[in-house]
C-alpha cells in the first residue's frame, strides 16, 4: 500500500510581475517504512514540496493522498487527527521551538494537543520519549536554549514521534550538525524506521548523506523532477544534467595517503 | 618557505554570564606566505575565534594572551602602499573593508550576523582596542614592516554574504570604497577597479552589477561580490570563514574554484575555515585540525587525510559521509 501519493503537484509564486512555478507538476509516492530523498540546487523546490506535503501551504494544482485518503480535502478535526500521523523535523530546532520552553514542555504539547496521554501519564511518556531518542529523563526540566544542538535535534525527533506518525518530513534535519553528531542522529532515524516502520521524506543538499540513508531519490531542478530512482543507482551514475552537476560538485575525500 | 605570520601561545577567553570560556588555548601556528591553509574543526572548536584574532576583529570584551608576529613588507607587496596613515583596527574598520561604512554595518555581529562574527551574542558592543593582540612588526633589513590592516592587508569573507554587504549601497560603491580607502585612488579610478574585480569574480554583466543592490543578487552572486570587496585593496592574506557553507553544493564548488584562482593569480595567502574536511582537503595544501580551542594536528593535506596522527582527526575522517562511503542503510540491514 502506498503511504503518500502526490500527483501533478504545482505551486506558483508571484515575483514582481512574473509568476514562477516553485513546484511544477510533480508526482511521486512513498511506501510505508521507506525513505524518499529530495535533492537539488537551492531554489529547486525541495522545501516547497515539504510544506505542501505538510499542508503548511496549499497547492495551486494537484492531489495529495495520505494513508489512503484525499489529504487536501480534510479540514477541522479530521485534518488535525490526520496531522498526528505526519510530522516534521527542520534544520534549526531553535527556530522551531520557543527557546525558553523546557524540553518537557516541547514534548508535552503534542501529547496534550492530540490527546495521546492524560495529564498524570504525560511525565512518564515524556521520559520514555527522551529515552527512545537516546537522551535521559533528567533533561526534561532544561530549557531548549540550554542544551546542545545535537540534543535539541533529538528532542525535535522525540516530539515528532510522540504522535506515532507514519511519515516524518525531514528538511535539512542533519545539515547543521557536527559530523560526529550527524552520524548518531542518522543511526537514530534508521533505528526508528526499522522499529516503528516510519517513512521519511528526507530533504538534503548532501548527496553523500542521501546515498547513505535513502532508499530512493528525486533530483529536482527548477521545480521539476529531473531524475528519480534507487538512491545509489542515481547518485553513482546520474543521467540528468543537474544530477551530473550535483555529483561533480560534491567534495571528494581521497584517503589513500601521502 | 617564508612566514607571513607566527602565532605564539594565542589564548582567547570570552566572558559570558560572569564565567569565562576559553575559546582558544595556547595555540601556536605558522602561516606561510602564499600557502593555502585550512582550519577545520567542529562547532565551538575555536576556528572562527582564530580567524577573528588574526584579523583583529575580536570584541573588546575578549581577553587575549600570546602574540602574533607579522612579516608583511618583506614579501614584496603587489598592491600600492596606502597613502593614508595607519590607524589601529577598530570597529569602524569592519565597515570600511567590505561592508561600506553606513552606521548599520558597523554593528555587524550584534544582530543579524550571529555566529558568523560574534562568537557570543552580546559580546561585540565594546570597542576593539581593549582586545587588540600584541602585534609586533619585524623589521627586515631593507623594507619596513607594519601591523596588518583589515581591508588593505587582510581580506575577510564571512559565511553570510548578506551580512557583509550594505543593503542600501550599490555593489559598485561598496567595492570602490575599499579601493579608495586603502589604495588612495580617486572615485573614478576606484569604480574602474571595482568593475575589473566584478569581471574577475565572474559576475555576469559587471556594468549593470555595479549599479545593482545586494538584494538583486543570488546568494552565490552576493558571495562573489563579498570576495571582490575583500580583495579590492590587494591584501596579502585572504581569510574565508565558512564562506561557502550557506551555499548549495554546485555554487559552493564554483566559489571554491574562484577563491583558488584568485589566490593563485594574486599570490595571496589563504586561510580557509571550514567544518567540512573534504572541502578543506580539496582546496588547502595544509590542514590544521582544531578541537575545544586547541590545535590537535597540523600537516600537509595528504598526510592529515591519508595518515592522520591523532585519533580525533581519524574520527573526523571516519564521520565523513562521501559518495563512496558504505551506506548506513546497508550496515543497518546487516545488523537487523
Ligand atoms: N513564500 C514564497 N514567496 C515567493 N517565492 C517563494 C516562496 N517560497 C519559496 N519561493 C520560491 O520558490 C522556489 C523554490 O524554493 P524552495 O524554498 O522550495 O527551494 P529549496 O529547494 O528548498 O532551496 P534551498 O536548498 O535553498 O532550501 C524559489 O524560487 C523560491 O524563491
Ligand atoms: Mg529548502
């Protein structure tokens, strides 16, 4: 069964007196437990697709089916309920949360809003979530701005999985992390995917990372799909002009020694 | 090799909420004239603090120990000497070298440019004089040396090109002003030089770009302009602090190629600061690895990358995920 099916999605923006198609007739699908990566140059439409899929913005054209239903037709309580199954993690968790909020507060919100746990039960659930993402429960009273970038991204992931989603949109979620922390976060994401069968829409400018963790990849160019297929097949031998340019531009580390 | 600068026991301490944070601990490092040297490390390793210390841009509240000895004049400058009196680098100097001199740009680092310049928020309000490093000029037999001046002797390119450009000043004026201030040229000579620089950084249509404002350019084009401004007075040392980190991969590769070409053509020394070891290795002849404010390892690029002496360097290399790295996905599958 397909988890997310996007058909002929189009989003236009006005710039001055011109109209540009940020996303231009894009179709793709994601299966349960699968990672689909989006790559492409800056401005190619990756984040716009993410925002459309999350219904943070509405498309001009096209259709989105999520968990077997017309996602764009939902509103009110039905939309809210369905949203619990579709979560997000962005590049900068500090921007996503109130920096003065505590870790506990950040995790309490989704549990309360989606009615997942009673007030009395929530502290236990928060502790369990923190442990699930490799943190300890004593982090709960700390403010978001007091913890490290890696810890913050783990909290963002904990918050995303609090509502037991089937799909998480990750927009450059590991791009700002130190390489040592990045590896751990990627391991955590893969582990969650295996255990809970979560699917990811994984947006990154880093083809090395995509090749490492994604099942399939879509290469975007100016809002259109330039190429798509198995992540390693596409990245190891890109066919499109943009794919070749992206691969050629990726820095290479030659470890053969002096 | 001739040294451009000898850094000895450089220690920089920031004060934050009453406590002191050592950003650099007794760092000793030689910068060779004409070399491409990369400084790499993770967040908080002190790389930007080192760049700011070398450029004389540390906030006045920073406590500085150690010394930097410069060997500038013995190198045969390509740029004509300044006709202006040498003044000590101050906050205003930031404005005059690459950002124009409107009051808005003088507070760079206090608001819009967090992290890029100001290692700690709210630390930049003091004047720089208190934070000046003890700088000693070495007098060589014939030529007189001097303390480096930002803009004239050192060009600085920041991560965020928007933050280093004045939004209300034309591109042409921002570059021309650097040339005028440091080379003593007339405005028309300065504009001619600015146009030449825009051609050198391969900005399309330099004539109309001279009259354009920063917001009319893409991120990559803005960074080209920032580089043009940084090299406008023919500095000996170009410092690029994460100058390509905000750009997409394709534009990043173009800017790296541009920096390489410019430093080669002008015989500049390059200090390339990056968190990306692969990128650093593509550009630099030597790599210095920093961690927790200390210099962990320094060596030729091939040695650092191919035969690192320190476990930390090896850990950084192992954490790199390249196009030939075994996918985590496969490893996870094997373990599952
Ligand atoms: N709210 C908006 N108003 C006008 N134009 C927009 C808006 N959001 C995005 N765009 C335009 O849509 C196009 C796609 O932008 P998008 O942010 O999706 O790119 P991206 O692939 O995520 O880029 P990056 O790698 O820089 O994050 C760009 O041309 C952008 O300028
Ligand atoms: Mg984006």
